[in-house]
């Protein structure tokens, strides 16, 4: 036992606590955030480099376009010297005129001559660009990685800035902004961070009209958020040429406190924030800009960003990053406005009944009005446990073998809730199956699917679908990248605009009615009033998928979302 205690103590002694900042008259604890910072998205650079499979050109462009639509006016788009794809993306944005007039792109480069030259070359023809240069400054990097003295590290940064300044002068058609990061700032001696940042602003010739962005990254979180705030305030109060500096934050989430650290850093004097949507990034991620912005929203502060359709943002980010957004993610997760607890449901119901439109938001358990982020109330109160014995999804899976995607669970639960409110009493598993069948499996009007035939169309997939429409049989024909895409194309040729935004499938046993259904397909389609799901079942998964598409289309066409 004594040996075990000794080993534990030796292990703990490896991690010395970070020393607090000698700032006895700190001001940030008495401040509040009254306006939003300048937001800079790093999704296409810091976020992208952290992915299992970095984005291709198409996914990067889709992410860029969405960031512009949300309202970001500064977007770090690439590390041009890292790969040809990164370089080509910058050239495509500039060459094809894809950058809105009020958006400034940023690129990152290490403080090395050949990387800087490659980076500046990628920006030829840009209207306005931020060149973000960095070098590590903390003692472990100086001694273990670089083998340099403090003076040599300062010289590295200054030489990089002077080179950028000279290269910028040869491209006068571009408005240049310098950004400098003392990488590992949060673990660097403050007086050295100050020395190197002041040397950079001097070398660039910073003025109030030509301000330098000084970015203070918590490259790795090494302390509690209040210590980071003290570091930021100390820099804010001691920087030379402070009126010629835009003070920026770039917090990572190693301790799980990046949002708190950034909020306190803004109170401490910072004006700008770099981060990623939903906190993507190296290791545990960058600070989550969605959470930061909507935290401001809850305090009545305008965010400058548009998250009024948060579900669309989630799906786009999931597509581009090939990573899921957690269903419990603050504000954005599919389940964050859903109450499973009976006591929560009761309080929310009563809150809705008492909440007036002209009064401050105060519904229990809901920090913001779901409508502010494009969610509705139908998904808030869900029948999850009849007499506390299991939820709708559990009953359908247990009794009927149907494993619903979570977004379909949310949609269908609102359908069940309406039946429960109208009819009263307890709903059995058979009752829920009947409601499910009526809403999805019997959705055969105005289009009734009869049969289909697949055929090859070069490298594409073709489909002929026999349909009964308005009492008459017709054949729909389409070509696409697969059966679903081809079927959607066939519908679009008939004037039915279909956009498939989600697809899932699962295997089943025998159907509840004794049939031989072995597969279930679930499709989500978008339309001008939102989205809805369709469900198809068949022994053949392709047939099930086509049935699911027609189920969703019929629900869209005849308004049977609340069947």
C-alpha cells in the first residue's frame, strides 16, 4: 500500500501547477461583454488539418460558402504551403471571384522563408488578405525543438515579418494585414511574449491606420481560464503601440474550458476570436464559435452571426468534416431541446403556457427560445416513457425491429404527441405502430409507387418507376449516381423538386403483421417549409429505399407531416 501511494505521489509531482500572473489589480472580473468580437473562422485551416480525411476542393468550397452566408467576415482558408490542394483552393477562390467584397481571407504560414514565399505567391490578385505568421515561443520549444536563445527566436519572427512586408510591397494591388501569433503563448513567459510582439509591430510599422493583429493562442490549455484572462489583460495593458494592435484570442480545449477562457479573455481586453464551428480542431479542438456566439445571444448581445437555421449548419459541417455533431452539443445538438424527464416536461409545458411574446425568455430548462435557431416546439416535449417503461423509439425497436435515425425519432415523437394530446390515455406499442404506419408506410397519395426497374446508363445508374398518379399509371425515368439519386431525378423531371438530405437503413426480422420485410430505409428530404422523412420496407433494400423516397414525397406534397 505504501508503495502504491508513493508511485501516485511521484506521478502527480510530474505536473507542476501553472504559476499565476502577478496582476493584483486585474480589471476583467468586473467587466461584462456588451458587444460581439470580430469573428474569424478557422474551420478551413485549423479544423481541416485535424480531420481524418482533409476536405477536398468541393467540400472546402461548400464550407466557405456557408461561412460567408452565416456572416463571417474573416475566414482563414488554408495553409497554402502545406499541400497542393491548400494552395489550389486559395487560387480558386481568387481566380474565380468567389470571395465576397466584404470578406477577407486569411492564410497561415510558419516563420520560414520558403514557406512565406509560397504563401505570398498563392495570394496574388487578392483584394484583401491577412497573412498569419507564427513561431513557437515557450521555453520547451526554444530549448528542445529550436535549440535557440530568446534573441534568436525574436530574430526569427522579425525576419519573417520583414520578408512579408517586402513581398507585400511588390503586390500593391492587395490590401495586406499582418497577423502574428507567438505560438504556445499560454505557456510562454509573459515578458518574453511582450518582447517578441512589440518587435513584430515595430518591424511591420504598425499604426492606428495599419493595425497588426496580435493573436494570443492557448495552443495547449495549461491553466484555469482565469489565468489565461490574466495573461491577456497583462498583454493588453503593456503592449507598445496598443492603438495599432487588434488583440485576438485562439483557445484550444485541452482542459475543456476553451469557451470560458475566451469569454474571460474578451473581458480582459481582446477584440477578436478565432475558432471553429462546434469546436473542431487539433486534439480536443478549437474554441466553439457556435457556443460562444449563442452564449452572447442568451445575454441579449447581438452576435453578428446568423444561426437561425442551426440544423442546416450542423448538416453542412457534418458533411464537410465527415464528423458527427454530438446530439447533446450546446444549442445545436438534435436532442438539446428535447425533454425526456417527466418533471422537465411538466415544467416546460407550464412555461410555454405562461410565456408571453413581449416578455424576456424564461421557459424552464430552455436557455434560449428554440425558434431563434430554427427549431420548433414539437421536438421539445416528447413522449419518451409510457408510465416510465420505455420511449417510442425503444418500443418500436423492441416490438417491431425498427431502428429509427435520431432525427426521425424527433419528427415522429411530435406526431405521437399530437395523438396523445387528442385522444388521451396511454399508448401501447401497437398504438404507436399504427400511428407510424399511417404516417409513413401508408403515405401513398397523391403518388403511388408500383414497381421499378434499374438499368445501366454509362457510368450512371438509370431507373424506370411505374407510378399511379391521379388514378392513371405513368412511368417516371431518371438517371443519377445511384438508385436514390436516379429516382429523385425522375421525380424532378415531373416537376417535383426533391432534395435528399439524409439516408439511413437497417435490417429487420419479420414484420409485425407476419410479412417478410427484412430491410427498412429512412430518407429525409428538404422542402421550402423545412424537411420531412419517408420510410420504406421491403425484402430488397433498393426497393425499400425507393418506397421511402415516395413516402417522403407524398408527405411533402399532401401535408401529412402531422398525420
